[in-house]
């Protein structure tokens, strides 16, 4: 079917290997999640401090989109921060179900 020279077969094999390696690397990086090298985590626990986190860091948490992140920041600014995680329930858009999903990733210090 294809009359390829040995050099052409080597190039084709190499390109296929690079392509498969790229797919595998992409899959691994997606499974690992984004690296969060921000200074807004709780000490040694790996949770996001809602009293210090910026919009981008809040949005990195599954279940928090841009609008909700802005509402959290607005509420935090109006009320001089959060005293407890339970106070997040007062932010528009944070239902009991959403709170249960995101609260494990958050802290207040």
C-alpha cells in the first residue's frame, strides 16, 4: 500500500511516538490538577484561605466560578473577612450542597 523507505518509516515511527507521549503527558497533567504555588494556603494543610485568596485562586476550586469568586470577595470586603466557613453560606449562590463540596478545600485564618 505505502512504499516507504526505511528512513521514512523511522520518521513516521518517531512522530507517532512523540504524539503518543504528548497525549500521555497531557493526561497525567490533567489528573494531577493545576499546581497552586500561591501563598494563600493554610499553613501545612493545603487549603485555600478565603480571607486572602484572589479571584483566580478561588476559581481553581471545583464548584467556584468567576461570578461566585467575585461574590465571595465582595462579601469578604464588606464584612472584614470571614470568621468561619459557615459564614460562606450567606454568600449568594452558595447552597448547602455547594458548601459541602467546596468547604473541604477552604479555610479561614
